[in-house]
């Protein structure tokens, strides 16, 4: 009997991180880290898991968008879906009616990411491999089949993508060995949330250095005097040899970003993340020219591969920060990684959110082994929040992500956690008790 996808379940799961101001920044002062959580079920009992990350209100809208995609998915033969993940992704993102709500951006595109990632989770579990290893072991030809080149060919052709992957082939085995042996470099945002008091900022910054991190990140963008004071405290806490990146979370206009970064320059910021609107390609380019040698980083709110193409063509970023659930999941992120490799721009994935660390590590590790072949100038963001709620949580040691070995993408939440944090009926919300 043919195995079919028989259900796409979507649940509104929220964690009350606003109570301790974990995740707080200039534009999101009191976030509740949330997941529009997907379970894709098959007629033989198989399951794959994915999620779209939000920060509270609106997570119900994200769940509704996932449910709107279900008719495009339920009833499909599993074997055909796994044989052509690129075609499956395009089935969701190019639907003739739903794409009017995008196209290729916003809530509907993030819904596609959650479902696409659930398919990759299912695929990897079937193969008994973590997603990074599943991708690494695909041929260059199968990898480029994932990519929709329609809007990319002026920047990256199929032949160029094949060339990038084939050049990396000879070193795949050795890089896999190195990855399993030493892990992948990480930096941490844990000390830098805007709502933390001075003592907590200093304590967590010192702990980060003691734990082996060579880079931390601070949120900026609210009060300029506070930014200067907090940057001074952080620099004193970590010393001159540890990098400090800063993140404005889109708070500034172009001129304001330039002025504010020049004021912070004496404290040697490594990069400024999201200095202005994430849609303003030329604004980022202007900021980059004005504040050099401080780097410009962005990507967590870049909608799709076409926007990444434009950022790269315009010389508008130094560091590309792809996100596991903003673009259409693993499939579209393969295209983004190939674009970054073509333009020689390092990728430092965004992971400031529930489940993002678990998922993006697979993309960075795939990039190291099979695409760029390098970890130079590359780190994965790490935040020390909510990992205990996942079936296969990230493991970080001595400032490095340890390569996951369990099959799947890592997005699967523990069932009792889903029940407790389901909004609004879960006990964490109905009783307002502290999060488990």
C-alpha cells in the first residue's frame, strides 16, 4: 500500500520569556518566544517535525497559515515527496492562490518553512541521519535540483552552483571528521538582552568567556547613553581580545545608524546587526561604506533568496545571517548558502529563538562540509534558553556546537512541553505558573 501524508498538525506553543526579559531588544522589549509547531504524519505512523518561530502575539496567525497549506500536502505519496524536496517546496511557495499573500515572504512563506522543515526531518529520520549529514551525502546534482534558479540566474547559474559543490567534494570526508571531532564555532547572545540589569550583563559576559566563547553580542538601539554605558561594561568584562557584536534589531534609520555606530567605535564593535529596515538593501550598503571596518550583518528578517541575492550584488553586507524558518526552510537555505559561497561572504546563522539553534546548526555544518569548506569568519549564534524542551537539544562545549548525531532536524518538542505551553489552554498559561 502506498504511504501517504495523512495529516499536517499545527499547534500554538508559547513560552513566557517576557517574565525574565529573556530575548528583549530595542524592537521587542517583552517577547514571549513561540513556535507554530508542525507535526507531519504519514499513513504508516511516521512523523516529521518543524516550526516557525515568532515572539508571541500573532503566533495564532502563523498556525492558521500552516493549516491553510495542509490541503496542498495531505494525500501526497511520501516516496514522491522525499524523492523531490525541491519540487515539494515549490508546490507550497508557488501555489497560484496563496502566493498572492506573499509572494515568497511573510506569514505564508514562514508557514511553508515549517512544513518543508518537517519534511526534511521526516526524510532524515527515514535515512537514520541528522539533516546536515543527509545533505552532505547528497550528490551535487541532487543538491542543485533543490534550487529554484528562476530569479537567481543573473547572480548564480546552475553550472556555477554545481562547480561550487564539486570543488568542495574532495574534502568532504576530512571536514566531516573535523566537525565530529571539534564541532562548529559559536558565539553567544545570552549576556546581551536589553532588559538585563548591569550585574547580570557583566556576570553572563564573564561566564561566556569562561565557557570558551570568543564572541558575545549585545542588543543596542534604545537609549544612546545606555548603549555606550552597557558597551563599556561589556568590554571591561570580557577584555580586549573577545569580539563584541551589537544588534539594533532594525531600530535606526540610515543616518542614525551611522552616527550611533561611530559613537560606539571606541569600544571596537565587531559587527552591527540589522542596523536599519531589513528590506533596505541600499541603506545597508550606505551604512557599510560609512562605518568600515565595522562589519554589517543581516538576514534573520530577509524574506527570500531573491533579497539575499540583492544584498550580495549590492555589496550591502559583510556577514549573512540566514534563518531556519524565515525563508522556505532547508530547501531555500541551500540556495542562500550557494549564493553566499559565490560572493565569498561568510554565513553566521541567526539562532535567537526557540528551536532555531537546533535547526540552523545543520545548515552551517552542511555549508562547512559541502559548500564553503571553511569556518573562517563563521560562527553560529547561541542562546542558552529553552533547549531542555526538545527531544534532541543542542550541545555546546568550549564555545563550539557539537555536531548532532541523532536522526532528524532537531525541531521535535517533548510532548509534555507542548501540552503545558499550548496557548492559551496549556497549564503554563491557564495558571500563569512559571515555565517548566
